[in-house]
C-alpha cells in the first residue's frame, strides 16, 4: 500500500491521510479516524468515482460525493478530485454543489438500471400472462374454475419467473444484485400471471 496525504484549507480541521490500493480491490483509496471511515471507489454502473462514508460502529456506507470522469480524465485525476471533495464535505456537509453531484449520479444510475432491467421485467410479465392464460383456459374447459385456478396460475407464474431469473443470470449480470433481479423477473412473471387468472376468475366465476 502507498500512503498519500491530502490536507484541507488552513482553517479546516480536516487533515486526511489516505491509503491507496495497489492491488485489485473494490476500493481505490481509504482513510479512517475515530468517527468514521472514508472510502473512494468506482461505480460499476456509471462512469463515476464515489466517496463513501461509514460511521464508526456501522456496517453501512453512505454516498457523500460523486465525481464524474470525463472522456479524457484518468482514474487518478478523479481520485484526487474525490479526496479534495471529501475534505470539503467535512467542512460543509450540506454543500449544494456536492449534494447536486450525488443527485445527478443517482438519476444517471437508476436510468441505466431501468434501461437494462425494465425490458426484462416486461418480458417476464408477458410470459407469466401467457402461461396463466393457458392454465385458466384449461380450468374453464374442465369446469373447475374458482380459487384453485387463481392459485395454480399464480404459482405457475412464480415458477416460470424463477426459471427466467436463472436463465437471465446465465446470460448477463444484474445491475441490481441477486435480490433486485429476483424481484424484477420473478415478481413480474408472478404479477402477470396473477392478473391474468384474476380476470378469468372475475369473468367466469362472478
């Protein structure tokens, strides 16, 4: 590890001693004191370098600053800017430019996640609707409609959603993590199946 120092202004009490990562780790630089730990890490979804703060005794990180990397700027330049921003945040935690940068990063991140995951959720919902349609049609043709039709159709949608999640995970990784992917795909298929069999239940049972 290499150690670098980053000092704030003469009036600022913040004096950071950063530890830069030399190996391939998820973080690029970090420092800590008695009150909190600060970590600088790249975002895997957007072209940003993030400043994370973890209060002492907590297991959760909070994003306090987001530095966007330009096409010509290097990671080292972005890390240096992140260090300066961390010192500024210590002096003024509610700095408007810093908070604005975090909001812009969140909006960009969720936009990219939506473009990647929402189509998969829609496809899952459509498949759940199609499968539930055949289940409902079978129950109606055999004169066994009612709540069993709703239960079986919904369970079939859930099962198909789980299989779709497994297939999707094999082809491309999720930007939302395993839990997010499960909710997106399985939840979409289950919801589509439930709505379809519910419509048939209302039409043929009421």
